[in-house]
C-alpha cells in the first residue's frame, strides 16, 4: 500500500471530518466517548475484527469510557487508503453504541 499523494489526502480527509490530521506524524486520530467501560470495550472488540479483516491495526488507548485511535501506515511512512478505510468503519460502528 502506497502513501497518499497530497491531492488524494485532501479528498480522504474530507470523508472523515471528525478525525484530526497530524501532518508532522502522517497520521489521523479521533477520540470516542461511550456511556461506560463495557461499551468502550465492545467498540474496541468490534474494531479489532475490522483490523484483522483489513490486516491493518490501529494505535489505540482506552481509559474507562474513552477510546483514542491513531491511524497511520508505518510501512508506507504516512497515510494510506487503509487508514481512511479503518476510520470510516470506526465512524460507522459508533452508531451501535448509545452515548458514542
């Protein structure tokens, strides 16, 4: 998977407006908040299956009802379509969780 060129990057960023772009790191990130730990963990478990399916794994952190996700493709040295595919799927999964 190759790193997105600047024009492709702008287009992909527009598709995930709630994700923050860190151009220095070549990453996107988003924080999610849930009603409780059980919902946060269920969300992570659901996304773990997505990550396995894509063979593309997030950097993430969970503290009680919050999940922070950072996406980048280390092998490509920045953002690829896989990062945005995962981000879109995370956004879509959020609808299953009250308070998310």
